[in-house]
């Protein structure tokens, strides 16, 4: 997806304040944070939304969710945090590359 902003972040083509990266996942701070700490977890491989995932995405989805508490703790949210996945225009999704919001106050 050449015009996808999160694909460009995953590829390092536009800057982001990354908090984590591996072969399949990138996490970076939200540019418009809703709390003291607010980062997004995305798969490197483009998928439009949660509603576009299939059984082939099971491992990727598990990896995103299992990383959330680990990275949240590293970012100072050991006491707890919120997660959110906005899906579709009716769900408030603005960037159509699957992402998990992780946010909370220290
Ligand atoms: P959503 O409504 O779930 O699609 O939210 C998209 C989120 O991406 C919003 O919270 C934006 O602030 C965030 N966002 C958009 N562009 C960037 C960017 N270049 N770097 C970091 N976060 C971004
Ligand atoms: Zn993308």
C-alpha cells in the first residue's frame, strides 16, 4: 500500500517515535496522544482493519495483543492501561491500516 501512512512508518520512510520493532510488528507513539502515554501497535504487513483479518492473521493478532502489556509496562503503565481497536468509519477508524491503541496515565 504505497499511500498508507502506517506502511510508510513500518518501512521507515516517514519518521515516528518507535517504542518497539520486530520482524512483523512496529509500535510507535501516537502523534496526538489521548493520555500521558499513547502508542500504536501495528503489523508491518498491511491489512485495512480488524474486519479485514482472516484466520491467516491469527498469529499476528495474538502477537499484537501479547505485546501490549509488555510495552505498556516499559512505558510506565505497569498499573494498567486501556486498549482500543477502531474498526471502520462507523467505529471511528481514520487510518485504514490495522492498529491497536494502548494508552494510559502514569
Ligand atoms: P484511528 O481513529 O484508530 O484510525 O486512529 C488513528 C490514530 O493515528 C490517531 O490517534 C492519530 O493521532 C494517529 N496518527 C495519525 N498519523 C500518525 C503519525 N504519522 N504518527 C503517529 N500517529 C499518527
Ligand atoms: Zn498500510
